[in-house]
């Protein structure tokens, strides 16, 4: 017990973590670029789903599960994009209603 107390008293009361203080060396992306990349990703997933559905209809691929999974992924990404758009519009409208 005395050994434990000795080690506790040697601790500094506050130790700063230098990892939080240093700047990131990665360039920061703007909101517009992040949004653009997300919309490109949605478009890419939707196009991939359309291509797989067309190939299935033509009989060139047999894996129905892969086509359905791709379609569901595209649907989820589209729904997410619509929700983000709606939240952004709601936030904009809320800011516009604020009194200065």
C-alpha cells in the first residue's frame, strides 16, 4: 500500500496530451468538396445498380442477390442524401428566422 501511495504522489496533477495540440498535416477539405464527393458517390452507386439491373435483364449475369444488394445500397445512399438535404434546408430556414 505504501508503494502504491509513493507512485501516486509522483504523478503530475494535469498531464497535457500533445497529440491534440499538434496541427494535422493533411489539407482540410471544404464543405463544398465533401458534399461534391458524396454526391458523386451516390451517382456512382446508382449507375452501378442500373448497370447490374440491365445486365440481369439481358441474362448476362445470374446473381440476383448481388443486383438486389447493389440496388438497396443505391436506395440507402439516395435516401441519406435527401435527408441531409432536408436537414440543411431546415437549418438554413432556422438561421433565417433568428432575430439579430
